[in-house]
């Protein structure tokens, strides 16, 4: 259960750290995927690893596994595209 809490902390830290840089990220969860829906109010149109949106995080089905990035490099490439 500790890993699950640590994974949720990853999401909080991700949002909070980007917020300190003036970047607001809207996340949407549809178990087991967590999507980036909007960045600074701009709707994300790209798809990554899914038919319905840009999958940024994976919420594992086993209790002993943490929430993880799908691909950290692709997530931050998307953020740079919408901010820059």
C-alpha cells in the first residue's frame, strides 16, 4: 500500500512543481491510465499510447506497484510544445 501512496505523491509533486513554474496541467484518470487533458488551458489534442488522449501516467493494477510515467521524455516534450 505504501507504493500506491508514493505513486500518488508523484502526481502531486508533478503538478505542484509545474505550478511553481507557472504551468498548469489538467490530469484525468480512467483506470488504469492518467491522461494530460490540458496545459495552461490549452486542450491537448495529441495521442500517446491510447486512442482517447495523451497517456502520461500508468496506474498499475497490482497494489504493490507505484504509479509511473508512461514515458517521461514524451510527457515533457508535450509540455514544452504547449508552453513554448
